């Protein structure tokens, strides 16, 4: 077990050694042991011990008591890695009945590690490692199932899911994160117990849903959730797309199109915001589908508006934050931003940026790419999308203007005594020409001194210099736009 020992961070080893020196048993337990066997870096670290909560707290300077189950958070103040900033330590425990299918009615602390492991959900999460003795305890075949890539319930599957119905979602999430299959008896029990998920709080469901979307294989997870009957407890409107045929531009029904768009976002390792919007982007199509005799095809006019409303309602039901809901709603609402390629104008681009926000505009492009791949088309970025990206970059870039100068027209009038009029504009453009030639000259001190020289010129001479500044600005603007177009192969 030297391989496991070598992967344990110093901060975690320091904690386990503290328990051992104090005469307590201590085991690294659960998903982090599974991850170590897989060669993955655990996202968090859990330990279990025969010490009670008060004894645990007495061993460390900075701790906090997190819940009624005896879990103590041990804080590593000097940790630079967030994964080991807090290590949770829980006494061995036995659990009473789960009357509400959510949490045990009571918890009894035990002195035996075996009691603790038999209450755990899946075999791959029911292994424990003693770093002092370099001993791996595996009572339920977790090593074999980890190697085989199988999610299997500990003991009787129906009992495990009756104890906590959220384990149904957890099984799906683990399979999506690790690419594991779910063992047949375990899967059958998940389907049989699916209705118990109705007893679980929306916050807990949301947290597992987020992890599913952030996994490597969210498409498989959503398909599995639907097949065993729990998708209705997560986002029931998604199921309305099943069997809803689309127009000739699409190879798949609405449901499959949405989840394929989601999967492309995962394949590209794009953000959670893009994945969420990809899954919901066409959720309004079933409600807006109409047959067109003129086109001899289905139409979905307004599905983006309808979909935004449905998305907002679905995410509110799952208790997402206001920011997440608003961003997803905007993305779904504006995902059809260039449905007519002949009407792409710079002003239209600026309106889209205003509608979704500067922080979301790149995500909107990524969503559009997911939408395209979800139709069954292999090419990510056709010419019109590249053209739109170029126009977005053009709209976002800082314009070359007199606004770049370290002084403005008001200051010029204060320094020179000039009245408002065309001479102020000529003076500003004359200064701009100098700054464009040498950006280091753009200081308040230099420009104020320079303006006292320029103000002595006649209208004719000053206008000539100002016009030269305008020409220089336009020349640089054109060069900048050409570079952007070249970048996206649209020039």
C-alpha cells in the first residue's frame, strides 16, 4: 500500500499522525480512498476514528463542529491547496432507521470501523485505509469494483436507497464522473425507489445535479436519470422534448438535441454556465412547435423566449442562486442571436452584448457552438459564426478616440481660454495624432504644454493638423479590424 501512502498530502498525514500519537485509531475513508486507487486527486479528504467529537476537537487548535452526526472540521491554516484546507473527521458510527428517506432518526457512536463501513452507500466508497499500519480494509469488494468500473450498493440495494433516496442521484453522478457502469441489481433498486426522491430537499438535488453537469459524461447521466424515472424530480420540462421531432436542420428530437449540446460543452471542458444553458437552450421548443404548410416543416417561433421563462422557473424550483438563474435565462433567451446571417450588423452585435453582458458574450458563442453540434452537424464554426466572433471582438475592443487622451475638451478650455467650438475638436485630434505616434506622450503634463503651442495656430493650420489626426485614427481603426478579421478567417 506504499502507492496510497505516497499520494496522501502532508497536511492529511499530519492529522492522522496526531490521532495515532494520541492513541486513537484513524482511517482515511470513502471516496478519497477510491480516488487514490484510481490515481485521481481527491477533491476532499474524510477520516474516521474511534475518538468522539470532543476528543477530536481537543487534539487540534482550529476545528468546528458541523452537524448532528459528529463530524468535526479540522482546519489546516497553512494549507495552500483548497482540497486539504479542511479535513472532516467523523467518529465510527451506527445509524438508526431512516423514517423520512433523508437522514437517520438517530446516530450511535461506535468503537469498531466495521460498523462504520457497513452503513456506507457503495462498495467503492466503503473502503478505509490506515496510513500508520499501511492497511487497506475492504469488506465489500470495493477494490474489485473499482478496478472493474462498477457502482454497486453495499449490502441490500433497496435498503441503501430507502435510507437516503439521494443516493440514487449519487450513483448516477459517480458513474458520470468516473465513467463507471451501475451494477444491475443496484440499478433495478434505483428504479424501484425512484419515487422516494420526492422526499429529498431541492437544495440537495440541486447540488448533485450541478456535479452531474460538471462531470465528464453528463449526457449519459441525464439519459440514465430519465430511464429510471427520476428526471421528473430534477427538471421535468426536459422530458417534454422526448419524441418531439424537429425540422430538417436537425437529426435528433428535442430531448436528444439538448443533451448532445450539453455533452459537447463537457467534451470541450467549458464552464458550468455553458453546460447548464446548453441543456436548457431548446426547452421551449415543445410548447412552441407549429406545423408550417408553407415550409412543409415544423417551426419553433419564439422558442427562445418561451424557453427562457421555463428555464427561470425550473432553476428557481431547484433553489439556484439569483445570479445563476439570471445568467442562464439570458443565455437561453438570446441563443438564437444570429438566426438571419444577412442581418448581422455591428449595432446588432452591440445590442446582444448589452442583453447578455460582457462577461457572458464568449459563453454565448460557446453555447451556439454546442447548439450546432447538437443538431448532428460535425463542423463547429461555420463562416457566419466566425464572422460574428470577429464582430464581437471588434465591438468589445477599446475604440481609438480622443477619449483615450489624458486631458479632455473641458481642460483644454480651462488651460487655453478657448470657447467651445470646432477649434476644440481640432485641438483634440491634433493631440491624438501625437499620442498615436508615441503613446508615452499621453500624460497630462505633456499634453497641457503642447496645447499651449497648438492654440497659437490659425484655424486653417490647426484644422489641417486635426484632420491629419482623424485620418491617422481611421487608418489604425482599419488595420485593427483587418487583424481581427484575419484572426477569424473572414477577411
